[in-house]
């Protein structure tokens, strides 16, 4: 399926996988709706996307944790941007790496509010229009952490397990319509993920990627675009991708 001229909405588009996804869709000639909290970084992504071939771009500030902000943002979209063809629910984060009984409850709230409730709010605001128009594709960013819980990561893993359940449930709920629903579940990807998880501790974050070649944001973006560009009768339910030296959320091979 050609993506040229399709309206693609990417949340959390200011950096990492979200930014790479925006650029990958831009190269296909898509029209991009880009949202994030950091508008300065988002502006730079939008400029790069235009140079990469995006047909048009509309950006706006959005914190997916706010139900009202999400609802109003979608309702107030200009008419020419309202018929979203592809939604990429990318906004998400991890905070902390602590034993559950020692965890920071504020970190828990931020992860659940973003990864679970934010995903629900955006999907609830966008998917009805897709059903009404009889076309659309919801692509959710999951994680191998949603398939296997690892020590000290219970709440983050739970949030990604919830994403998996929501993704599968939505696919069941739109059965009988042309709407497609996909989860893209990466393993280790080198982004600001670990820097955010460790609250800006650059030394600790850098150790996560030592002696291993992780995925890049572009690797994940390529899979997202691939899933979106399949023929309209083909639905990619889930893609799990990891570096060659990662078997699952727990097992890695690091070179000496």
C-alpha cells in the first residue's frame, strides 16, 4: 500500500524512535501530524522531515497523560488533518530500575499514566474516526519487556504487558472493519530511554549499551513503515525485533 499523501500521526515524535518514524514516513511522501511535549526538538524533526520528502507537516504540543488535552487536540485539528490514516502510539518511557518494594511511586504513576493511560486516551480519540471512515491503521510501540518481566522492572514491564493486551483487544474489537492494528515490540534500542530511566545519570545510562550493538531508532522505524505499507488486506499483528546479541528481555551476549 502506498503511503504517499496518507496522514500519519506520531506521538512522542521529538526524539528517538518517534523522530526516526517521522523521518521514515516522510521519505514515503506522507503527510505528518507530529506531537510531543518538547516543541523545540519537535520543530527540528519537522524541518528534517520536510527535507526528507514529507508532503506536509502539522505539529502541536501534547502530553498524552492529559485526557482533556488529548481530546481537545484531536477535536481541534484543522479539517484537512482530521482524517488520520495511520496512528503511531509511540509516546512512552521508563522510570527507575528498583525492586518493587523499594520503588518510587511517582515513577510508577508516570509510567502508567504515559504508557497505558496515554495510549488509551489517544487511541480512544482517533480510532472512532477510522472506523467511521472505513480505513485506518493503529500501530502501538510495545517492548520485549511486555513478554517477559525482568528483575527491578516490574512496573515498566507491566505497562508494556498492558500495551500488548490493549493492542490485541483493539484488533479483536475492530474485527469486521478494515482497520488494522499492529504492535511493534523492540528489544534494546539506543535512544534516551536509559537516560530517562535513570533520571539523567549519563554514566549509568551508557553502561546499558556497553559491549553490545543495540538496535537503532531507524531499525524500529523501518519496521513500522513496513507494517503500514503492507497490502490493505494484510494485518501484521505483532513484530518482535532485537539485536542479534539479545535473546529476550533477560538474556544478552556482551563482548569482552
